[in-house]
């Protein structure tokens, strides 16, 4: 399926220059001169190379359709992660770097989606939002305006994110895994 260069989103799998690439980050740029473009950071799912590519709105790229299968994360074995097929109970070992920046959010027993290309797992997709506990939150700086004053906080998995000033240490919050941002308080 062909998509326009400006329709690329993080997590998309693209066929580009003969390889299969996963989009890590995007940045939409509108320079003063010339047309707008999408700056895309991608990782090759076959050999691990990374690249940055500019796609203009007129450019089209092939979006790859992958087979998906439900798996459950069991445990970590060195730098390998062990997952179990929820239908056949078959176990599979995958390198932990397959998860990229989302790796700290993987939790024991978490249900994940493995994306397969030619029957080979090439990507692990976590739930888009998880619950985490704040273990350390900076104090609010007096005099900041309430509208946009977020403060840094540390999650129980070691990831630092920005949270609103009313969030204290010990609070359970919902976090967007791929944006690594605060969504709201956990219910």
C-alpha cells in the first residue's frame, strides 16, 4: 500500500531502498523557502542500521503489511527477551534492542503484538499506554504560570518524563509508551 511522505507515522513499517524499515521518529518541517517535508528517522529491521530521510508530500513510499500475532512476555534472559505464543504456548527468544526506546516499559506478563514478515518476527509492539508509578518528582518552582509548567519526574522503570505540577512522588499515572509522555492519572 503506497502512502504519501507526509502520512508517515512512528511505528509504521516501510519498504525503502530494498529493505524493511521501522519509523522511529518524525518531524514535520516547513522551511521559509520551498515545500514542507517530513524528516523521518528509521531503523532497518533486518540489519539494525539507522538512517534519516526527507520525504516531501509528493513522495510516496510503500507501507508494508505485516502479519501480527499475540504473545506474552515471560522473562529476560541476558540481552534476550522470552515471549510465549498465546495460542500454541511455544516460546520464542528475541533480542531486547528490537523494542528500541520502548524497552523500559516492558513488564512481566505483558501482552504484546509481534509483527512477522516472511514468518520471521521483526518487531514487537507494546500497548500504546501503560500505568507506572512516580518514584521521584521535582518540587514546583513558585512563580511559574500554571498553563504550561510541567516538571521532570522519574518513573519506577527509570524513565524521566515531564508531568504537571500537582503530580507527587508515589502517584500512579498513565504514560504514552512511544511518546514517553504523561497522559493522565491512573484510575
